[in-house]
């Protein structure tokens, strides 16, 4: 058995307790007929069969894209809330779940050192980043958004949607925003916001946030931190000193995005946007005579660009953080530290094998590497072959295309007959990966021995 089925009886018990909270209402004939049960069973079994056509995202032998299974408490709490199906746009649609969202978001803000903040949940990192850049555009109208060449592609797309100019900043050999290049762009003027990425999606690179904040004091731009992937690593105690400094500087940012549906153990989609200055709430101001009439308290829809939002996401996040508080040294932080240790262990195997080419040492839990080859085109071809052969051994990796400007520093003897090369990328996002690294390496070792055949 690879799926967690043992916790399912807890859902029935919790649903019965929830039902008891409405005992004063007139009885509702909610029984399902035997015919309907059989029809639903047939469809649900069809769903189960269709869902088998997936990679085993929940298993440690899936070490490819950023796909981390929700914690059992998140699954159960999410499912439990669906009997109510709250909408966290207005308090009328989700009183309990709105309060749970406020408490859960406050815990995330406190993780970054913010006792006061404005924030809410949203559909994911893209929406969180959109809100941050929308606020920046209102405060710095018509001014340029800057992000690194390794930043998520959505920053450029969002800037286009918002009608704001965008420019990318070159990266250094570690995939981090180059500070000399940033300073040069800032000296030309007209920059309203710099996006610092703490955990790029391709490499897991950490932009030098303290240096960016130093430049902010000189040039006066806003700093938005895209921590959608890496933000929870604020709690981890096995980072390098340089990476630690970047996370410790998060409290000085103007806004932060983070995705609980990545390392926060939540179902998709659950993102979060935070602003340091609660006064940005005034930018969202609008009137809705049919929505915000039931209470003088804050309705989450009053500080969000989204309207209807799943209260289930807030319920699941609140439950998870109640079980696993966001505290350094706690169980949640310890498990996250295991992910980084697994990545470092795999990196050492790769670095010491002459058949394989390792790139930079992982900052968080992403490892980038490739089978050896004389040229960039040969490495790309071998990477795709390796990807397929590893999958035949039930080990699922990911492919990532990276530029010569980064990889040539690590692979000086490669003939660069093309500027981009396909590499293999392993996201060791599950704490169980620490116990599976040796088995993963055994498969990689076996596949590496066949790559020339």
C-alpha cells in the first residue's frame, strides 16, 4: 500500500461531530438511495482507474517536479469542510473558515518576523505575485519591474497583464541575481520594484536579499520577495550562512509570496500573499452592497483581487499548522531540514562519480545534474535518454533546460555547440527522501552504466 488509507475513519468521526453542530435544525432527508450509491460507486471507481494514469507523486521514487503530497491532516480537514463548502470572500459565506484563514496567515507572517501585516490566501504563487506587483504598480505607477533571468516566468507575464514595463537581470554562476548588473539597471532610473527570488524553481537558487535591500536604501524601489517555493526554509537550521542571511532579511521586504501547497503540505491551490504595511489595504477599497453587510469586521474579499475562494484551503492550512506549528526546531522544520540533507547526500554521490556532471551544490532541496558528454548537444541527448531509462526502473526525475552562462562554470571541458542544455533535475521535497537516497542512487548508478549503450 502506497496511499494513506488508515486515516480515513477519522473523517467519518469528524463529520459526525460537525453534523451535531446543526442538531437544532429541522431534519433534512439526506439519505442516499441504494441505486444512487451504486451509481456513484461506479463513477468513483472509474475516477480511481483514470487517476492511475499519473506518476507516483506521493512516493519517494518520484523525485522530479515540485509535487509534495498534502499531509493527512490537510486532506482530512479539506474534505471535512466540503460538507459546508465555505467561501472565504465574505464572512456570510465562511465565518469559521475566514477566522481560520486569518489565524493561519498570521502564523506565516510571524514566521517572517511580522507582527503586523496585511495578507490572505489565494489560488497559488502566480496570483500572490500578481497582487504584489499590482500593489507595486499602484504605488509606483508606470515604473519598471525587475526580476532575475532565473525568476519564475510569470513575473514578466504578470507585468504585461498589469501594463507595467519589465526587464530581467542576469544571474551569476549560482543562478542568483547578479548585483553588479542590478546596480547598473538601477542607475538608469525608473525602477519601481525588484523581485528577489528565495528559491528559484529551476535551481533552488537564493537571490542575495541583503544586498538588494542595501540598494533599496539608495534607490527607493519596492522589494517583493517571491518565496513561493523556498519560504518555509526560514525555519530550517542546516542552511549555509549566506542562505541563512537571506532568509533572516525577509522581515525587511515590502511583500512576500509563499505557496503552502508546496512545502506547506497543502492541497493545490493554496498560495499566500503578505504585505508588511497594512495600509496597502486602502488600494483594494471597493463597495459591494450585497456582500459586506453582515459585519463591521474585515471581510477577506475586501483585501483580495480574487472574489470567491475556497474556505477549504484555509481549514486545511489551519489544521496543519495546529498539528505542526511553524517553529524553528519543531517537527515541521525538522522534516524540511531532512529534505535539504537528502539533496546534499545525493549531490555528493553525483559529484564523486566521473560518469556524471554535477552543477552547483543545492541551496535547498533541488539537485541539478546530467550524464557526462563531450558537447552540450550530446549531454542534452543523454539526459533525455537517462530520464526515460530511470523511469523504466520506477524512478521518476525531471528535465530542465539551463543556460551555458550558468553551467559552463561547473563544466569547463564541455564543447558548447548550443547555448542551452537539457539537464536532469531532482526535487527531494519529501522528508522520506532522506531514507531513500541510497535506493535512488542505486538506480542512478545502474542507469549510468547503460547510458552509452
